[in-house]
């Protein structure tokens, strides 16, 4: 053991460090439209994105005033699922609510 080349061990450690990068995170955005009610947007933010009433209301107003609100930042799979659930729920209730995801 004592005769091993320390340079080999350092090379292995450097290689492992390079491989353990964090996966990219994704922002889920909710978009304003002229048909989805403010109340429904708040309900979606509470039910799908686990926001408090206060947080959901703030996000809804941000989307209403600027056109888009940030629902949260998640891993790809979680973001994709939340977008799909929000969209499906909106369609079931007759709303064209749009949520999208983009890499952070």
C-alpha cells in the first residue's frame, strides 16, 4: 500500500468530483390569460404547488400584472409533473391556464 503512486489517487478523486455535478433545476411558471379566474389560479397554486393562501395570492397577482409568475423551482421530473397536473386540472375545469417550465 505504501508504494502506490499518490498521483493516481489524486487523479481518481478529481475525476469523481467532476462527475458529481448537481442536476439542473427548472422554474415552473404560470402565465396570465383573459379567461382563467384569479380564484382558480390561487386554488392551483395551493393544491399543486403547495403554496399558502398568502403566497398563492402574491404569485397570482404577479402573473396578473406582469404576465407570468414563478410557482417554484424543482428537479426536471417534479417540474414536469407539476406542469402536467396543473394543465390537466385546468382543462378539467374548462380553463386554458398555461404553466411552463424552463431551466434555471
